[in-house]
C-alpha cells in the first residue's frame, strides 16, 4: 500500500503541478515542502490543504473486514 505522500506525488503529476507551484499555492517555501515530502512528515490537515490546492479532495475511510466503509 502506498502512503499519502506518494499519492500526493501522483496527484501532482496528474494535475501537472510542480513542487514549486504547490508550495506557492499553499504559501510555503519549496525547500520546506520538499523536506516534508522526503520525510513523509505531514499532519492530516496539511495533506488536506495540499490536496485542495491541487483541485482535488481528500477522502479517508476505515474499511471493515466485510468491506464496509466507515
């Protein structure tokens, strides 16, 4: 299973957005964003902001053994 940071990178590629552009959209410095991506060190609220800056939405589910999503 890939982590949220890897999914974020995939979304950036699909949305044709560079790290620099995403950093600007979220009002942070690109080196800071890069370091957090390398360390996989984001709070859930940061993922939310980054994903929304890409024009996407973040969904998180708990899936029970029977397949039911909560």
